C-alpha cells in the first residue's frame, strides 16, 4: 500500500476526517485519540468495500469474511483443547484481532505455523477445558457471524456515520468472543462436577465444525455463482478476485477504494493458499486420507476452489475430530 499511495491517503483521511473525494469520515469512536485514529484508518480502508457502491468489492469481502469469521471459531476450539502447554494458542481472541487490524495474509499463516509447531499429532486430544462445548456454536454465532452480517448489510439501513461506527465495532468484535465465552463458562460450570468433556461424548465441536463448513461454503458458492455469471466488468471473477497491481493511481480520488481492493485481493489469494496447505498438513499428520500425498493435495486444492477455504478446512477439522474420537474409544477399550 505504500508504493501506490494508499497508506498515505488512509493516514490523511483519518487525520483530516475526509476521503480523497471529499466525503466525510467519522473519526471519533471512543474519545481516546490514539485508538480512534487507528480505528479511523481501518474504517477508511473498509468503508468502500462494504458500503454497496461496488458489488465486486462487496462480494470479495463476503468471501473473505466467510473464511475469517469461521477461522475465529477454529481458534476458539483449539484454544480450549486440553493438550500440552500452548500459551499463544490459548489467546484465541488475539488472532482475529490481529488479522482484522494487519491483514489475514500476514496473521493467518503465522497462526497456522504456531499451531503446527505447538501441536504433536499423537498428543492431540479431543478433550476441552470448557464445561459445555455445545455452547461453542451459539458463542461463535453471536460474536463472529452476527457482526460480519451487520457490517456487510449495514449499508442497507445505516447512514454513513453509523456505518463507520459499525465497521469500527467490527474490528474489535473478537473481544466479545472472550466476554461471552467467559460468561457461558461461568454459567454452565455452576452445579456441574464435570469440567472436561471427552471426545467420545462431545458432539458440540463436531456440530460446530460442520455448521461452519456449511455457512462458509454457502457464502463462497454464492460469490462464485454471481461473479462467474455476471456480465458486468466490475463484478466478474477477474475483477473481483484477481489483483491488478497497476490499477491503483496515487493521488487519485479513488486511491483508497482501489488500493484497499487490491490489498484484499492479495489477502484473498494468500488466505486460500494458506488454508489449503494447512488442511493438507492436518490430513497427512493425522492420516485422514488413504491416498497418496499428491492426490490428497490435489483434492484439498480443488475443495478450496469449489467450496472455499473456510469450508474445506472446517471439513478437514471435522474429519480430524472424528479420527481423534475413534482413537480415544480404541484406547479406552484396551
């Protein structure tokens, strides 16, 4: 974003309270200037992608959020898995906050790397530290799915200023995941003598992964259907998903819109690749497919393209959980 002037335009917009084309930008959210300035930059970045003025940009955001909001669900599940010490992974709110602020293309591969380095496949257990993992899905729905829907469809009912507030709130919405998770944990632990649930009896995580896969696949298939069939140049597949490095003109009135779209297109490509490679690692590490590695990789790459990275990873996680449950039952039967 530096070479095409987008970063400079974002800083100017956040400082001056106006977009390059003169539209006002809300710059007050909390009353604390450093935080408000950072939020204003993010609002300026995302505003034109979700305000309904560019259908292609909106579809790209829909597809990205269909993966990243489900990915926050993965972080919650992995954080509550009772295995060896994994302090960074237990900070499940940290990762969604970071990729909201700095880009999923940077943060999501780092999360996968930390997860791979911190997890021994032979020591992974489907035992969770939350007392009732069936609350994973409602928790994720309230704190991940709902904020994304409000931001994506906010332009239909909100003024520009209110939409800016919605976008700013979305950036810190992972904090609600922590708060609601703590509340549910306290409520469900009262009067319960069982603090841990074994993989043999716990269906909540499986249902959560499956639901996440269905939701993410639905959004991805919708974006594919629209972009592949659209006759409009601004909404077709190439314009929506494929980066055009020289499309951003420094100093132009559309600099922020074009630069943010280009950044998100690169984001989308990296997220797809990272998810495909991580699901491949999971499949190989846990021997989920009885095929050659090359075939497994090809299948997972195809699944990423057809049903989306969020759905493909969620399906692999569902298979892994089934595998862990079978291993647990086998060990207990000995």
